[in-house]
């Protein structure tokens, strides 16, 4: 992942590289101050790294709909947090970040509204170009995630996309970052380990 560090730096992101998720996790816990409030998007990467637990245990206020009984309230509070923590669906060698969302709270929060956005990205998310990123999203991320969250979409059972009209479709909005949005600090934590889907 080190070889793409300067591609994303030229796009305005702060970029940090790590050999594994443990060292990335330690750095993120240093970067987040105790007084910071944190919102988290739907992210298996964040879940597997144990960040929610580590932040909660040390006393940070963390809002995550995956860990809340009141999801609507959690969405609202996460939207107003100082820091938004998530992963992404794909990045490309020429510096694009590509995401697809259902509810779209995650992509919305990445774009605007937080002081800092921290994105943790495993090596499995790196794609050669935009076309490969979209293929990855429709035929790898979405089917696995649809099955995991038990939504009624064709890909959840077939494992491939059929551009469905399901009311539970999980890829409703496509957001491409061509460059870091103005007015938000964004840090990418690039990790040389497979993380999430
Ligand atoms: S469009 Fe439908 S079938 Fe295709 S990946 Fe998204 S949810 Fe699955």
C-alpha cells in the first residue's frame, strides 16, 4: 500500500501506512483524543479491529448504530460527532475512493459535517481502476454484505449482482471521491492486511 501513499497525498488526504491492523489501531487510538466524540459507519473493518470497544472502554463517547438499540437516534448523533470513522468499498491506483451505500448515512458523513474523517483501508480494497472498483462493489462487497445483514436481495443468495429492484437493495447511492472535499480533514490509514469486504 506504500506505493500509493503519494497518489492520495496529492489529492489532499493525510495518509498513514501500517503493516497490520494492530499497529493501525494503536495509531488511531493515539490520534483520537478523549474529549472527541466519534460516529462510526457500517464497517466490518472497524468491528474486526475492536475499535468501538477500545474507544468505549477508555471513556470516549461513541455512536454506532450497530451497537445501539435506537438506531435512528444513533444515526443522528453519529452525524454530529467530531470524528467519523469508517472503511471504504474500494480505492483505485489513480487516487479515487469509491463507495456504494443503501441507507447512505456512511457516504453522507464521509462527505461533509465532521471535523475529521478517518478511513481505514485494507489491501483487499485496492483496485487497478474505477471499472475494477465498481466490479468489486457489485460482485464482492454487496453480495457478502447482503448475506451478512440478511437482506432480501438476489445477490444475497446467488453471490452475483443482477442490478435488482429490491426494496432492500444495499447499493442505492454511488459516491466517488476524486479529491478530498474542502473543509474536512481526512486521514487514510492504509493497512497491508485484508480487512473487511
Ligand atoms: S443491485 Fe441488488 S443484486 Fe446488485 S449488488 Fe446491489 S443489492 Fe445486490
